[in-house]
C-alpha cells in the first residue's frame, strides 16, 4: 500500500487529471468542486483523502485564474 505525505503532495497522475479537468472549464463559470470530484475521484487512489483532493482542485483552479464554488460540506 502506498501512502502519501501530508502537505498537498499528490501523485502526478492525479494532478494531471485535475489540470485536464480544469482545461475544459469555462472562465465565465465557477468550477463546481463536487462535479470535479465526481470526475477526478475515480482516477485517484483511495489513499488520497477527499479533503486533500478538494483543496488540490481549488488550488489548481485558482492558479489557472478560475473561480470556484464549494457546494457543501458533504460534496
């Protein structure tokens, strides 16, 4: 089993999946975190916690100049 150190260090394939998802995003509409999670989660490994994945999606979206929408604590 692989474990990942804390501190927003994701495997390259997960970070690449996030970036690919964000390249399709419209700068005129916010990135909806739950939608991004639904698409990216199956490509990530179970050891990557949901909170870490959500933060990484939001961080990459902001770096790309996109708005984000956190749509609830359960999503």
